[in-house]
C-alpha cells in the first residue's frame, strides 16, 4: 500500500502481455444433451434439455487434512488457529467433513441425487504451499487427480474453482490480494492447474465471490486475511481479482484452449435490491447494483469495460474531499480495460438474498472513515414479510434471483450464466422441508427467467452437497443436502429430504409441487 502509483503500474505492466484477446463466450457443456429434447417450450414447465444441475463445495469448508502431506497454511488456517475466538464455538476446518479422506462418499452422494456436475475448489496451499512451483507438492496433485478421476468414472463433470477464499499464508505475507504481485503468483498457480488437470477439467472458475472476500477480508478486516484497510484495501483487492482473472483467461487462450477446449469464468455474488419506500427511485436500486455486482461485472461483461462510471466518478470525488492525491479506486488505463473486458466465457453467479434500499442522506463529510459501503451511499433494510434462514443475513427472497438474471441480461447483453450457488441454512435436520420450500421457490423464479424472460442460464448449483464449515459461523449453520455428524470420527453422510427433492427435479426436468 506504500507503493507509488508509478511503481505500482510498473509492477503490473511487467506481468501483463501487451496484446488483447477477447472472450469467446464458449458456454460449457455440463450435461449430456438427450436425443429428444425434454421440453424447450414456454407451455411446458420443464428445464431445457441443455440445462444442468450440480452441487458445490469449497476446499477449506470440507477437506480437513489441513497440514497433511506437506500442505501449507492458508489464511483461514491462520485465522482459525490464531484467533479461535472469532469463530462460533472456536471451530475450525482442521478436519471439517474430512473429504480429504472421504471424497468418495461425497461422490456417492452426488451420484445418488443424479447431479451431472460437481463444483469444488482446489486448495492452493495443498499443491503450492509457497505459492509457486518451488514448493510443488505431488501428494496434493495426486489427491485432486484421484478426485477428478473418480468423478469422471461416475459420469460427473468436474467444475473447478481455483480460489475459494483460502489464499496461501505465504502469498498473504507478500501482500495477498492487496499487492500486484498476486497477479503473477495466481498466474503460476493457474498454469499449474491447467497443466496437471486441464486434460480432464473443462470448466474453470478463477475466483469465488470477490465482493465478499475483498470487503470483509481487506476492507472491514473481519474475515480472512483480517486486513483492516476500509476504503482502500477492498478496491485494491478487487483490482487484483480482475487483473489476475483476466491474466489467467488469456493464459488459457494462449497456451491451453486449443488443446484442452475448456471454458474459464468467474463467480460473483450480489443481492437484488428493491426500493425501501415511494421516495426511492430506480436510480438508487441501480446504484446499489453497480457498487456490488457492477464493480466486477462491468469491467468484464459490459460493452465499454472499466469500472461502472458512477463508481469512477464518485470515488474520485470522495477521495479528493479526503485530501488524497489519487482516487481510492485504482485507475484502469484503456489498455487494461481492453485486457479485462470480454475475458470470461461465462458468468458464475451465487444468489442467496435481497435487500431494500434507500439513499443515505447524511452529508459525506459528516462522519465515519471511508469504505465501499460509505461510497455506495445507500441504507439497507429488509421487508418484514421476508422469512429468515438460520444465517442472520439470509432473508428468503426468491424473486430477487429473477431480478438479478434480468439485470444481467439488460446490462451485459445476456451473457451465459451458471448459477454457481444457491442454498438455505438451518440447524441440520434431516426432514428439511424449509430447504425444499426454498429451492422450490427459487427454481420457479429461475424457470420463469429462462422460459419467459429468455435469460441465458445453462446450469444451477446447490450449496452444498454436504454440511460443512460455514466460515465464522463454524458448524452452527448447515447448508448440506446431506447431513454430516461432526462429532463422529467417521463423519457419516446421511441424506436429507432435500436430496430426494433434487433427485425428482433432475429425473423429471420439472419442479415437483
Ligand atoms: C457463499 C460462499 O461461496 C460459501 O463459501 C458459503 O458457505 C456460502 N455462501 C453460504 O454462506
């Protein structure tokens, strides 16, 4: 953060190739298309024949084996070990669902439901604990080879997230996502993944939910890696997310795409917004969307590229008022804009909840240090009729999913979208009727978005196949379609009713009433 602006761009410039390749929107195939399509018409309430259903997990949340076979620590190992008081019950992911030893049980569960793909993440520090090839761990490579091969044997397509919050601590010590060095390290990591697994993995997701981990990890500093630099850190983090993503996309184009013929996307998270009162206009809703989803999606998927103009202008203005000599939002040159724009074959999207918004009328100079929330300038609330899941933030608003999908269609010319997560938290009961209701209502909105609004969505991923470590909430909130008994050493997976619900959805292509 002490780098001068020239030093910063020199560093970034060294790592970026000088030419520009545009995205191809190479939509992945996640399901074998049957010879006779199962109802593509509006009159038939069925998912299209090309539509795929899968389930997701993330390495730190399920694997355990935190220091086995030469694995290094990630920022989440560090957080849970050095600050157990931050996590409910002082829990950690040292063993979690023990998928490092029990991944075959996860695959059996996926098979039983009938999912056609599995979205899992690779633990960077399991294969490159010091971030680059000097520390290559073949045992880590072997673990993921076994997982990938077993999935393929079960006819399940692997969808791999490269980074799901668990940055190697070694890379964090060099600045993590606040440093331009991150781009180079991430490129080496991705190159290693393409080289070892790209013959069999055809769908890649570079980053998971950068809004969340940049804001909580580098802004408020309340989650891993606990960097408290609000108003500056989250923007630097986001900038390096975009640069590293685009760098990896172009690497794939240059070195692997021809031979491996896969796709590279990114997973964003974000809520939909509704006006809190009659004085709140559509511009306020749009402002909230731009500062959340647009922050990442505009540079990648818009015609013009670059950050949303509203953010560029307002953050520069706020920075000036704070007597800064440059904007807290890093500048994007035209060359960098072109480098990032179009560098995604698909848009991965995690939908969980929505909020009401109204303009924050307080004078900007009045109070509080800068932050992305303050820059956004809106106040959030919830509708009293919205039911809440176990998680304090998870208000159930199914129509918001259709809202966001239509916003993507309007803003970014209907890009191919894969819903990479959607799910409901509870205490872990096997008869999880509320989870079934949640999925039924969200799938109904999704189907409307596809059949009526013609949104370009090609797959849906449940979070999660098994109960797992829910970050600062530890094991107190459960999202799985399969129950895991975390107090038993064999971590047995037991199907919940919701897993049967999905079995019917997948078999019939419809939503059971
Ligand atoms: C999104 C995150 O990607 C995942 O790690 C988390 O467990 C779920 N949301 C539920 O909070």
